[in-house]
C-alpha cells in the first residue's frame, strides 16, 4: 500500500491555512472523509480540526493505530465522544464546517459543542486545493489508467454476442479488482451514486435516467435505474463502455466504443465527430478560454458537424456539461459547463466526454481523462481510440 | 423489472399520514431517495411532498416519464427549479424535512422557499414504517437470498489456494451481478460506504478498521481500508465470507465459513459457539425480550461458552451490536444492541451476526437474515450452515 508522503500532507495543510486566513477562519473542521483524507492521508473514521495558528488535530473514532500508521499528522488522538474535542479548541469567532455535506442535525449538534461561533462552509477551500493535482496524485491517476487500459484490452477476449450488459460489466469489474481497482466510485451527493459498470448497448444507450448524464441506461431495477442492464448485447449495434477505475482513492474515467461484427455508420460518424470536438476543445483550453466559452464552442462544433440534435443528449434531456474535474471524487472542479465561468488552469485533471445520443437507437462518444500541465495537455487514459469491432 | 404494487404504495402513504398526524405535521418532504423510493416506487431524481390532507406530489427533476412508469403516485410533475414547488404548497405550520440526512446548506435554502414554518425531522416516520416488511418486500428479499445461495454454492468451484481475497471477491461479484445483484449496498451515512466483497482470510479477519464491525479487514489502500485485500488465501486458515446481495433495492446479509484443506480447531469451536448464540437469541426474540436484554444475553452466552474475550471483537475494539434490521438499507431498524431498548416486533427482518475475533489470528462467525413473522422466525438466507472445507 502507498501512503501519502509527509511533505505533501504538510504542504496541503499549509495551503489550506493560507486559504483559511484569506477567508478569515480561525479554525476549520473536516467531517467528510474525502476531504480529511486529502488533508491527512487516512480515511479512518475521524474528524480533522485545523486551527489557523496551531498544528492540526485528527480525532479518530476508529481505528486510531491505523490512522497513525497512514497519516503523518502529528496530533492524532482517540475520541469516544464528540465532546472530547472541547479541550483542544480555543476561543474562535469564525469556524469552518462542511455545511454542504454535513447533515443539518449534525451541524446543529456540533454547533452546540462549539458554542457561540459563526459557522462558515469550509468545503470550498479543499475543493479549491483539490483542483490542482500534485505529482504524487498524478502517479496514482496513472496507475488507475494502467489498470483501465488492461481492462479495455481484455474486452475483445470476453465480449460475445448474447451476453447481458451486466454480465460483461461483472466480468470487467472482477478483472479490474484483481488488479487493484477499489470497486467504488465516489461523488459528493446525497442521492447520486457512482458506479463502474456503465455499459450500454444499442437502444439502452438512448435511455435517460436520474443521473446527470446524456445516457443513463436501463439499469437493473427501479431501485438501480442506471448503467448496465439485463439486455443482451447483439451484433451490429454500438456498445458504449464508460468504465471508471479507482486506485488508492483516485478515479479515472474513460469511454470507448465497441461493436460485434459491425458498427452502424451513424455511430461511427458520431464517434468521429466526438473525437474532433474533444481535441479541438483541448486546444482551446490551452489558449485560456473559459469554461463557458469552451462549452459553447463545443456546441458550435457539433452544429457544424451536423450533430446538434444529438450532442450531449437529445431534447429535452440534453446535459449542460462537457467535462468534469476528477480525482478523489468522480466529479469535482473544474467543469466545462454552460454555467461555469473560469479558465481550466494548469495542474487540473478533467474527464472530457463529448457524446451523441440518437433517440431509440443508442449512443456513442469518447471520454478521456486529461492532465493540463505546463501549457500542454496530456491524456492519462492511454487506451487506443479506434472503434473496436470484434 | 418488478414495480411496487399500487395498493402497497397507497398503503404506505396512508400509514405515513397516520404517523404525520400523530406528530402534528401538516406536510412532509422526502429528499432522500431511499425513503421516497419506499413511498413511491421510483428512484428517479425527485422530491416527494406528502400533504396531510391531500394527495402526494412527486416533483421529478430527471426523468419524469420513467418516474410515471415506475410509480403509481397520481400527481407526478416535472420541475426545473426547486422554486417550482411553491404553487403546490398551502400554508403550513409544522413541516417534515429529512434533517438527519439532508445537508445543512440544503435545509437552509429549502427553508427559504417554505417561508415561516417550523421544521421537524420526518425521517423517523419512514424509518418506523420500514421496520415492518410487507409480503412484497419479503418476496424481493427471498429473491436476493436465492441469488446469494447460488453465489455461496459457487464458492467451492472457484476458491483456490493462492488467489487474493479481492480476486475471489471480484469473481463472486461478477457471478452475482449476472444473476441480478445490483452491486451497491446502501447505508444511511455520510462517511460509511457499504460494499459486497467482505472476504477475510486468516489474519486479515483480525484487522480492525473504520467500519463499525468486529472485523474491518485490510482493504486495498488507505482510501479503501476495509474488506477484501491483496492478501493471498492460504490453506489451513479460516476464510470468512460476508457477501451481501442487493436485488431491486433489497439487501440481504449472510456470513459463512470456508477453508482450504482444514480449519484450525479454535475457529471451528468459535463458529459453533456463534451458531449456538444465534439460535438461542432468536428463541428469546420470540419471547419478547428487548434489544438490550438480547444483547446482554448473547454476551452471557459467549462468556459461558468461554469466548468472552473474542466475542464481537477483542478489547478495545468490541462492537456494541449483534444484529441490524435490513431492507432498503443494509443497516436499519430494529437493532439488537447495547443501547437499544425495544422488543423485536413481528414483521421485522434482521441480520443477526455473532462473530469471534482472535487477535492476529483471524475471525469466524455466522450471519443470517431472519424474518420474524407470526410469532416464529424464518431464516431467509437458506445457504447451508456447515463449514465448507475444500
């Protein structure tokens, strides 16, 4: 197992404190494991307290010796009750708490413990820091991509006519897990669950569902109405495989197209249009265009290529994003989206996914996870891009 | 796909209204998909509003036609913005909102829309209703158990010396998915994630982690520090397989013991002690003992059998529950636990899991999902209980 380097954790804490100072926070608490993992290197059941003018304290409920092994944080203490934290807290005025994810009742209880303080949401601070990936994080993403490449190269060996989408999903998941894939993808949401087995064949690619995706898929039941289904995969239909991988908490996203015997021309053309959009938008990222401009530009390209009706879904189900940041969460900053107005800065890692959905027929598209670095882009998901026809 | 019967949904809504009346709520909103699925039959992205004196309204963000197909609720409307709900709301005084799961910031925004009302947590109402399972729910649990039985019967065909825990987990997961297992288990928690592949061999069974379980396991990384790991499975060690299945949203939990060549005597003895505790506690449930009494009784039994040191973990990592309710969530009411004081009523479904953990050596135990019905207990997880030695 890899542990986050000490220097990296201390650098992250220092950068956090800098942002806390700018936001006038005297201290900040991180209850959400994705964020305290980023700041400490451990996901044991814990609560992180970062005072502006002192060393951070990690309060661990379970299991403290493991947290100490995994995290270089110096003050790691065991707590039984949340009230045990009081002795570590000095008088504070503005206190950061993760108000965007922590349930209302938990915040109220926590406020009772803190006493008369002004609560401020501190999640924007970690979300800001996490936008820029470090070399260590890129290494983990590269390892995730290496697992993913092996999985995609395995597909032609196992994909056969008549198998169900979920059967293929399960086989790929098993293969990926044996290589270190953690099986769970993570999103910051009460209701939306990410999952790995997003495999859509033929018309299931045109089925819309609860997820904010051009194509939701049929899924297995009303209680899991997304992704791979019991539909059997046939010859001569598009097979869209959007199979995320998670390695040491870092996620990578990629979509490639497959077919048995042949791929209908409209999907081949749609796929090539998606590739063109994908590369042209990447070029404009490097020129400093803002998120909004990039999104509009991609729509313009889809129009010019004759795919406006199908680009990012069909009406009224079109989605309003083309790319999402990716790392510890499947969907994090920065986004390329209709209502986001900032450039995609150097250091960002985004999953860019132009897709076309043809009503009742299916879907096609490409997705790569891309690192913007030193004024260039570098595609981390290095699986070959041609359509694989078996 | 199975849809929840119309009569069942209407009955649930009526029972909810009865509880709302008792709690003096004029209306209640359900934002959390597990609960609105229970009340409507759909998990599309939605918000359910139940006025005390009128028909419920399901506001659907995505995708409304699918919600209409899945749910018998009469008023299903499409919304773009949360503000669209205003026209459906009459003046109310006490309004239910799910304050235990909805993030603080979302509650504050929502309160702005509702205006001057008194917010009350309405989650206890659905959690109360969900304690008693209907015949339809039992059917789904039985189907989940049937998948699980097939998975466990598959184990002797694929378990070989030298494979990693996660490799076995992936193979079983693939097999289960092909049969309809949904791959995701669900818990009501910000930080705790459930997963299917809880496979622990030899000493990984004694590794404690962040989860509230006697044995956490090693997991794959500090970012996924629970469950199956890259440890290779050896001969002559206990292999604990706690492999949950989810079918149409309903989860079932079961633990059985396996070994290659032989199982060391202490684990065989520990397993038989667990079985004895399991059955003796079930008998006392039928006699109307309270949760607390049942828990203390199980501890007494473990003492008498000579396993007090190892029962439900070793010090200081012992857990304080023996059983959890199970259904749409992996862990729901009722519990058999140190600090719960109620009887386990007729209609409940619980997963009862006495387990022994031997420091540095490993773990053993049994788990069954059991339906308490008509004054009897019925074990839903009907996989044979003997230790399987390959």
